[in-house]
C-alpha cells in the first residue's frame, strides 16, 4: 500500500483512521480501554533502523524509494483517544489517528496488537473486580502467556482494579504493587511440611502466606498455626471444592485462635467462580490463566479503519466499507457520553460535529499533537492516572453493567 501510494502521491493525502470494535464478546456489557500508555511508548520508538531497512531491501519487500522514505519515518500527525481506563462499547472510536495516509497506515498492527490484547485483559479483569465485591485480587498469570504479554497483562489488570501482581518486571516498569506465595515445590523440597513452614516463617516472619494444600489441608492448617502462631498472616488454598474448604479452614483457624489469619484462594479462578465464592469467607483471590487470556476472549476484536481523507482538490471525503456485516460509518467522529442523574445513559457518536451538551461528557482527549506525545499518559504516572479514571468511569455505569449473565451492552450507542 505504501509503495503504491508513494509512487503516485496518493499516500501523502491527509487521512483519518479510527480504532473501534463492532461488538462486545457475548454476555459482556462493557469493555475497558487499556494499552494507551504502552502504545504511546511504542510509537515513540517506532523507527526503521539500518538492519530493518537492509532486510526490506534484500527481500525486495518494497522498492528503494519506499525504503528511503521509511528511513526518515517519524509520526508527525495527531492522535486522540479515549482515556486509558475508560469504558467502551460497540463502535466507540477509542483511537483517532489523523496524518498522511502513509504515516498512519503503518500504525495499524502496532495499535491493534496493543489495544486488542490489553483491552481484552482489562475488560475481563474489570468483571472479576466487580465479582469480588471489594475483596482484593492479585494477577498471577505470567506462566500462562508470553514473556512480554505477561507484563502487559499485569499492567492492564492493575488498571482494571486488581491490587497486585506476581510479575516483578511489571512492578519495576510500572510501579504496580507486587506479591507472591510459595509454590508446592518449596514444600515438596523439605523432609516434612513442618520443616518447609519453619523455613519460610524463619525467613519471612509470621505474617507470610503458607500454602496448605500440598498434602492434607486440615493437618497443614494445624501445622501452620503451630509454627507461625496465631499471628500467621495468611493461608493459600489452590485446589479442591473451594466454598466447602474455605468454610472449613476458616472455622479451623478460628478454633486455633488464628482469627486474624486471612485466606486467599487460587485454582483457575474466573469471574464466575469468584462470584460463586461471595458467600464464602475468602479474603483475597489470585487469578492467573483467565485474566491473561481475557477470560475466554483474548482479543477485543478491534479494527483500524480509514474513515476520511482529502481528495485531489484538498476537500475532505468521508469513506466507509459497505460489505455485509463489516460496514463502517465514514467521517470524523466526536463521541460523547450522555448522563442522567450522574448515570451513563447513552453513547452518542457525532459525525463531523463537535457539539457537547451540558448533560454530556466528551470522550476523546489529545494524546499526540504534531508528533509530540503527551507524557501524562505514559509510564508509572500514566498507569496511576488510568487506574483512577477506570474507577470513575465504572462508577457512572448503570447497575445492569455488572451482571455476569447474557445481555446487551450496558448503554446503547448511536450515530448522530
């Protein structure tokens, strides 16, 4: 596309692209935007170096004129987006890219690879946070995804309301609180469970978390309290019939005087199993596979579409697909969210109309202006800002948004 457009100059036309999803996964009432800060960081580094250019030339991917153009590539246009942590719905234009066609079209895979994954994780994580009903959740899924996506997943889950991660690189890179517990291998290493518990308590103190389901849970709880005393911080259960086991362990801990010892559970949790544990005396949850895979929906189905460009006369032209089930609405979009008594009622996407009424909240913010990135949305401070905004965005959704049953989007979306 780039080579052909550069040959006749068409690739230099001013253009507008949008990122949006046509639909939410079945049963989902809303999504959460995540990945904005990561995308901006990647955009800052998005260059074609000598090695890349040499490979493109040797493989004859593009001609020499295109390689020369790529050698000087720097995105110089404007980008607007929904704030990271914002709720989104079908057709929400979460990212708007305005530049030459040539500059913008190269960003498609970069933008979609970040927003599709991060938003899928954040959307699933937000449902788990709602199901947990105020109880803390820790992200523990690094072993269930790629080494780089593990860090991205921890970041997205934290923005969505998780309280900590077991991924230390995510903690180092983004300031996310970190935590961890001993694995079964640690207990199995020692000659007895008591010896393993003593080693852990000697090293980390009585406030540590002891894993009690390696052998016999009842015996392990008794041993744990004997070793650490009633000041034992927490026990973790990673298997079995959790509602029944949690109730039994709570009763046993209380009978041993360890009334302040907390119970955390893991074991392939998702939003549905977390909801099923609401009545159980669980204090916190550790979630792995389900959160890093979007709880069955590992991509947010977002697309990157051209919606407007200037023609040969310099006039703006709205464009859109008409293919069955994949039609798009042309024109530059200006989305707002209308509210009634502080509760979100509708997402209105105005085409070529920047009107914002008193009862409406504008959704797009400038992220890149003239190629300059707004650093407020990047790094550790950007993550904190996104987490804060997610809480506000979730807070204005109607109660129906948090149902785990099948249903329509929490609020309707319409074009105007």
